[in-house]
C-alpha cells in the first residue's frame, strides 16, 4: 500500500524541511526571519523608488513654500532715549 502524503507535505516540501530542520522552534525562527527579510526588501525598494525616481519632484514640492518672490518695503522704527526723545 502506498504511503499517504498530505497536501501540505507534498506541495510545499514540508517533509524535506522537517528532515533538514527537525526543531519546530527553529523552523518558526526561520519563517520569522524570512518574513522580516521580505518586509525589509519591500521597504528598501520603496525608499529607493522615492529617492531615485521621485526625488527631484518631491524636493521641488517641499521647497516651493520656502521661497518667496515678493518685495515688502521696510519700515524702520524710531530710536529714542528713555525720556522719549528721538536719537536717530
């Protein structure tokens, strides 16, 4: 009679993984490390996209409110002494 192989073992190769890493704890650590590596890869890719592709446009958009091109005439106040007399 042929050995019955469950769907998870047959499709995902879990039996080979169990042979290579017999401890459930180590398999879970490996899974967690893989998920963290995938998340870091996604974040690194997004950071690269924003920096390299959209960097110039986003810089211009950020600097636009900082630059004013209007001229305002200055009004200087009087310089007076403690008795209220104009010095300059």
